[in-house]
C-alpha cells in the first residue's frame, strides 16, 4: 500500500504568490508570510489560516479560515475578505 503525505506549508509561500500576485516576505520558516501590513499564518497544525493585521509590534487577528486540502481555497477567501 502506498502512502502519500501532503505538507501544506511546502506550497504555502508559492500559493500566496499565485493568489495575491506579489512575492510575500517569509516569516517563521514557511508557515507565515507578510504582505504589507497583513500577515498570513498557518496555525493549529496547519489546519487554520489566520489573517492578522500588524500595527507595529501589535497583532490584530481579523479572521481565521479552515484549511481542508488545497491551500489556495482559504487563501482565495482571505484575499476576498481583505479586498472587500
């Protein structure tokens, strides 16, 4: 029997670049990135995508999206949330 392991964080930075159309600043390995004053972070064992607005050293958690399978789905929802 063949087992396949999927590492959400391995594609996270590339997926952020595809969805948002710009290269993010990579933070905390590959599990968090920053675009302007917004940080996107994979948390809870890579099952949650947190959208965080940075105010200097302070963090404001704006929204949390559940990650199921393809990382681009919650990233698209986060982009829509931020654009809206």
